C-alpha cells in the first residue's frame, strides 16, 4: 500500500499533498519554471521582513520543500516515520499542519539523538528531526536564506549556497599573495552547534525579520528538546547538528563575530588611534602566547610579531593619509634630510625603511604592545 501511494505521489505530487488552496492564498499559482514568492521577496524585501508565514504555507514553497526532503532521504526522527511514508502522511494531515503554522500552535517534535564517531576518537552528537519537521524547516530555510545570505561576510564559505571549501582555499591563497603572508591558521570551534545562545541568536534574526510567527517558530525548533536512550532532555542552548535550518542559524549567529572582527582588530582603514587598537589586541596576543608557549616556538613568535608590527605600521600610515605627516613623524624622531613621498595605503610600503624609521619597535613598546617574541617558550609541564 505504501509503495502504491508513493508512486501516486511521484506522478502527481502537488495534487496529493498540497492540492487544496486555503483561504487567503493566491488562487493563481506561478507558472512552472518561474520563481516562487520567496524569491520575489528576496529582491524587494523591506528593512525587516514581515508576513512570511503566509509565504511559507503557500503550495509552491511547500512542494519545493517536500521535494528536497524526499531527495535528501535521511534517517527517521523520533517518531520513526520515513521519507517514504511522508507523502501519504501529508496528504492526510497537511491542512491541519497549515492551520497550526498560521495560528502559531504548531509544535515541533524533539529531535532523535545519534552519536557519530569522530576520526580523533570523540563522538559528534547529531539531532535528527522528524520528517514532518524537516519539511517545515526546509521551507523556512528557503525563505530566510535570501534574506540573510547576501549580507554575510564575503570571506564566509561554510554552509552557504554556491560556495565551497575549495573556494575558501582559493580566497586564502589570494590573501597570501596579496599581503605576502606565509601561514593559514586552521581552527575548529568546539561544539559550535551545541553552544549557540538562543537569546543572542534570536536577537540577530530579529534584526531582519519582524514577523513574530517566524521568530516564535524558530524558538520552538530550538527548544524542542532531544530524545535520548534515557528519555527527553531539554535544549536550553544550541541548535541540533542535523537539523535542516541549523547551518543557516549558525551562520547568522557567527556573522556577528565575522563582521566585528573585520572591523575591529587591525583593519588598516579604521579610524581609531593605534593605542586603542593595541589595547584590544593585547588580550588576544597574551592568550595565544600562553597557550602555545609550551612548544619550542620562539622563532614563530618572532615572525608573528614582525607581521603584527608591520600591520600596525600599515594602519598608522593609513591614518596619516599623506606623506607629509609621515615626514613630520620622521623629524620628530630626530631624522633629518629630504624624504620621498610614498603611497601611504600600500602594504609593501608598510615594510619600507621610512615606515620603520617613523615607527620603530620601541614606539610600539611605548604604546604598550604585548611582545610575544619576549615570551619564554619550551616550558616543561610536570606530570601528575
């Protein structure tokens, strides 16, 4: 019986699952091959998107989401329902689900906890939503992605449509050539999905979405709980790794850090005094040095400090803007003679002799820059 129903769905999926049009929906759906309403909203959206729930429950968007969930397959959620059983379930229950979404009474099921062994010996905890919730999350993802994704940091490549890890490698290589760098730092955020703070995440979503029904639905998914072998566990933080909407929510969460770090630390065209930049930079340098000082890395610390001082020289030269101010600083240092004009925004010139004369290492010490190259390394840690 399931196979015959599944075949019927494949032959006429729209009529089976979403054939009836609810009150208030458009009676003339978009012709096949045209963009659904979500895409139209992405091009001319207001400062904060509203009225999104009506778009979510439209037959066109739900059919698109159902098709994606069926193609992705995946393991059953806590209720045991498979993707093969999903079309028949929706044909019998869609109108009720639609009304629950519109009225705000829809309640997601807890996710099913699954442990996947890591190569390093740990366990990655996945949360598998029910197939019903996957459809709702998928259409939510389709609607929210064009609202948030275009404004993500240009150097962000994870879990984004049309972007890949290979493009991230290409971008890193470009920066290495452009700024004459030699190292790429590979870092992994420990338990990233598991530790997202719900209040902060919802605040970031609220910056672009004013629709209370959407915000409430996201909150319900975040707080739906986890079903483990020992029973139901509450989820006071995090978004289950394995949820359809989780990668987008993680990117929304982390974009604040991406944008902050690109503006704050040592941005060369920032307008803040060098002393303020150094005060914000010092805790990072101190923490980095204390963590890695156990290794024999004196030479690496020296190389890093050379790059950091060059970066700070580049920033100060951008603040000076014109060569005349550089020449004035040189004379204040006691240097005499005629000095040639140089391009102040050039990364190459941040390493030239004039830059070193105007901003010697001693000047950074006077500004309070933490010097990692003076940290004792190769520290022995006693065994217990």
